[in-house]
C-alpha cells in the first residue's frame, strides 16, 4: 500500500516536470526567433541572446531532473511488481496455513462481513442446515448458529490483558462440540476460530459421572452410619435412599426396600410412619412431626422435611428413654399440683429471671387467669409496675439468700383492695446461689381491717365529739352561707347555659373540621368493597358484597350529611358563586333521577331552560337532589315534574310530586333537623330527616329563598328561587361540562398512588388492580422513590392524598416529584376538604380532584377521562404555576 502511494507521487512529479520543460522550450524558441529577426539594436540583441543562453541552461537542468525522476519511477515500478508478487505469495501462504490448521478459521473485515474462511469452517456445519457464504455478516452467521446448535457460555483468559473474554460452546446436531473463540484484528476486523472439543467434553462427562458415583457412595455410607433412620422419597412417592436403622425400625426386608417401592404400599396411605409434608393435623395445619409407638413399646419420633424437587426426607429417631423420663416427670408434676392445689394458700415458684415457673390453682384463680397463662410471665406483668416496686426490696433480699415475710396491700382479681401476708423462701443451689424463690401468700384482709377498725374507732371517738360540737356551732353560719349560695346559683346557671352553648358550637366546629379523620377509614372500606365487587364472586358472596357496599354508602351519606350540617352550623361554608347555564346543571340531575323514578314505578317529566343563573353549582345541586329524593321517597304512584319558571329578575326551579301531601301546620317543621313525616309507603328508606334542613341552611348561605306548598292527598311543590345573570357573563364564566365516559383505557395503565394511610393504599391497589392497572402504592415520596426509579419512568396517572404525614401537602409532594420525572403525568388529588378555595387551587394547577370517600365508579370514570387526555408538558405546567 505504501509503495503504491510513493509511485503515484512520483508520477505526479514527472507530469509537473514535463509541463515545465515544455514551457521552457517554447520560451526558448520564441527568444531565438526574436534574435534572428534582427529588428532591434545590438545591445538589445545581445541581452536577448544572453537571456536565451540562461534559459537554455535552465532547460538543460530541468531536463536532467526529469530524467532522474523517470529513473526513480522505473525503480518504483520494479519495487511495486516485486511487492505485488510478495503479497500474492503471502496471501497464498495464508490460505495454505489456514487450510492446514486443525481448527476452523474465519476472518471478518471492519464492516463485520465474512471475507475469508477455510474448508474445515464450512465442513463443521455440513449436514446441520447452516449454509456459510462469503459476504455474510457476523450477526447473520450467529443467528444461523444459534438456530441450529445448542449454545453454552464459557470464558477464556486474554493472553495480553489477562482479563476473561467470552467464548461460546456449541453442541451440533451430529453430537459434536465446537468451541468458538474471537479475537480482534488491527484494522477493526475479527478472527474467529472453531475448535473441536468433542473428546474433551466426553472426558468431562465421564469424570463428572465418576464424581457423582463417588459422592453417592460417600452419601450412602454416611447415611448408613447415622443412628437415626433415614428415608428419601422422590416426587413420585417412591423410596430412593434408605439406611439400615430405617430397615430395622420399619421391620422391612432389604430386598423389599431395594425395589424402590411406594411409601403408601409399604405402610398404607395415611400411616404415621409414612409422614409426608402434605400431612395435616386435626386443625388443618401442616404436621411435620409425629410420635409413633411400635408394637414392642418403643416410641419413634418421625420428622419429615420437604426437598426442592417435590420429594421429601423422613428421619426416624428412637426416643423411648426420653419419652419414659418425660412421662415420669409429668406424673410427678401431677402429684405436686394435686397437693398444692388443695392448700388454702397461694403457692408459686419464680426463677432467677423473676418469671413464673409454677403456680397452684388458688394462685391462678386469685389473679383471674389459668395456670398456663401465668407460666412464663414475669412478676411485673402479673402484678404491674407499681406493685412490683413494693415487692422489689423483699425479692432482692430473698434472692440474696434471706427468707422474708411481710404484709403488702394490693388489688385482688375483682379489683378490690386487700392485704396479703407473703413469704419469700429462696431456692439455694449446690453452689450456694439463689436460683429462684418459693412464694407463699395468704389473704389477711379481714384480720387487717378488723384491727384497723378497732384502732380507728378508738382514735375517732374524741374526734366525733368535737365534730358534733362544731356542727352545732356552725349551723348558724351554714344558714347564712346557704343564702349566699342561692345568690350564686343563679349566676352559675347563667354561666352553665353560656358554656353549654359554647360547647355545642365547639362540637359543631370540631365535627366540621374532623371530616378528614371521619372519612379516612370509610374511604378505605369503600375502596375494598369496590375491589371486591369487581371480582367474579359466587352469587351469594356477590350479594353479600353489594349489601356491604350499600351499607357503607348509607354510612357515607349519613357522615356527609352530619358533616354538612355541622359545617353549616359552624359557618365555615363559603359559596363559590359562578355564572352558568341552568340546563348544564339540571340535565345531569334529570338524567340521574329519571332512572331512579323509573325504578320506583313513577313517571318523570323534565322541562328544560337555557337561562343563565348566578349560584354555587354544587350547593344548588345538593338542594335540588334533596327535593327530588323526598319526592321519590314519599310518592307511591303518579308522576314527578322537574322544571323552571321565569320571573322578572329570577328563575324558580320547582319539583312537583303526587305524593300524600303535607299538613299545613307541619310545613315549617319539615325544615327542622331530624324531623320527618310518617311515610305511607312501607319498606322504603325514610331517611334521617336532615335533607330539607340542609337544603334550608344551604339556601340561606347562598341567599336563595326556598318555598313549599302542599295539598294533603294530592301532592307537594318544593322550589328555590335563584338570580338570573346576563348571557355574556355565562359565556365568560363558562359552562358545566357533562362527563363523557370513554371506553376503558385502564388496562395496563401505570398508576402511582401516594397516601399516608396503609389501608387506603391496599384498597387502591386491589381496586385499580382489578381494573387491569399496574399499580405502585407508597406512603410518602421517599417510600415511592424506594419502590420505583422516578428518574427513568413516568406513570400515566399519579393519585395523591392532599394531606400527608409531617404536615406535607399533596400538591407540594407532586411538585417535588415532577422535578425528578422525565415527563409529566396526569394528577388526581384526593381530599376530604370541600372548600371552594382548594377546588380553585387544584384547577389552577391543572390537576383533577375528588372528595373523600372515593366512589369506585366515579373514580373509574375520572381515570378513563384523564387517560384520554394529551400528556402534560413542562411549559404548560410552568404557565399554570405562574397563574396560580
């Protein structure tokens, strides 16, 4: 390659010299012609001649240089011919070398294409379906090899770097083994060698079989020398390995055991001697240990141990002596207990660790527990910390080797005060140390009380005389004091009334503020029942799940109603007044109660209106739903009319029904709390009597007026009057959006849930998992970062509780998480805060919000809607944050 480059340079130099020489010849010829023409003076002719001589000399020099260059060119040509010959010879020697090697050889260029391979490389794959051709890429060759050979990974040490580099070991279809080694070349190519290691693999297989056989012999010899009986049973239930103690204990012949018989055929199915890991006790729990008594009286402990290959190993231990010793100890304990249980005193023994090791029946009954419940418990646990401090000095004396007797007061098993006479006797070991103490206690309450009563009677006799005298002396003062007290009673009554009113207001404010804590467990229960209903259950279980869900719904409505009443009473409800078209609100309510009325057998009529009004859409909807719920509840047959009447500057929304009507004298009572009329329809939900009270209070907050009129036997009309707004304000304020339920997009959706309540996390995981979502739950942002790599993955939806632990707000947690994520998910905030300010804040941030308790179907609809939206961007988020 270098020779060719030098040759090209020489040829370029020759061309330049030839061009220069031709130019000089032409100049020389022109000068000669001018001299010969003789039209100038002598001086000019001489100068021209002199110049031509100089030019001729330069032409001669250039000609000589050209000749030298041509000579170099001829030399270079000869060197190039010789180099080409050597290259051809080297190429042929290389081909001869790779053909003569015992390994298969292949060479890939820097483009990973096969440029050279020997005959053995092709022969390796003959008959295996692998067709190797020049020009194939390494990936194509590898794909053919992987599809027609069994690949095993191997490693070899690099001679230059000393590091391990990967090799492949292939088992061909004809049973031969090939080791594939690769080494890079200096020009970026790769040399591949295939070495036949069939003989080496055969030697390894033989050596491995010999090692396994040796290990098997050592294992069998070890098992035979164990004192325990051992039996190894495979996954088919057949006896594979056993030892002589097993044969002796089972009484079976070795010829029978050598045939790999089934354990059930040897001992019978369910026999304790053939214990398996699948054996269960009477309670259904796994039974891995049993004691078996043989016909000769020996007691054998049988233990079973499962193995990874679905088999098991049984061990058989002769525990006859231990069993006899334990039985003797048990009989002795029975005699001791029989004696101590009939002693009319409390007897116990505690060890040096001050834990009860023995109590008689009287001691256990005195402290209201059984013997087994007291054993192993410390004196502090049984008597309590305060009582232990009284006993501690006497216990220390007893453990130091001194017997002590003392009286102490305590409470008996019924919680009554009593006096006990206690004696602590140390148990001295052979080394002279106290290893425990005996306790003997007697109830001396009556004796102590009698002595105290006599002493008190003696001490109080003179005192009572003085008291009688003082009573007579102070009688007049008491009469005067009574007058003073009568005056103060009236003042205290007034203060008590004021305190009662303040307490009632505090209660109301507390209940309104505690809505989060009240709804938190109910929210978790609703999520669990929602997840349970989604499952394919037995009809009875499904009915039970729906009943539980209905009960929770009733409790939810009750809590919401009570919280609403409390918030309204506490004055913490602030309306969010907006301008909207009334039909945007009434259409949704009409669609809802059209189905409710139809299920109750009632006709439902709705009169639409497109008038724009100013009100709080949520509070107005709550008022109208209470009107419609009462109409459906109290109407047996007939119809319900729901519509609007336009007045000069207002709109009256009315609900007409054909129910039993309301007596005129009760038209004002129905708006009182917990006041409801007797329903003439048996079996219907009568409610709590709070719906109209809430409607009345909400209308007062909104500044809307509520009207009611009724005729007994014909029906009732409930209405609310709301102010009308200009159409331009409605368009500026926007309209209420109808929810459109998209097809389910929840399948395989990635959803992260962050809530500080573990029960809600579990409920969300079950509910969302039942809908096909991939769910990750966490108690905090730190917990979430431990479970997922937030820098590499983005969920489809992030659900977060607004109130987290350590006074952390959900919106702050979401902002911190978004700084770590590579993209932005849709965000749903869950909260028990119903304030309009929070609602507006969440909207400004571009998030969605649901109030607790979460309703599963509403959550499902919201998630489908969120998943149908385009992905949020950082620019849009920053713009919303600046507006917020």
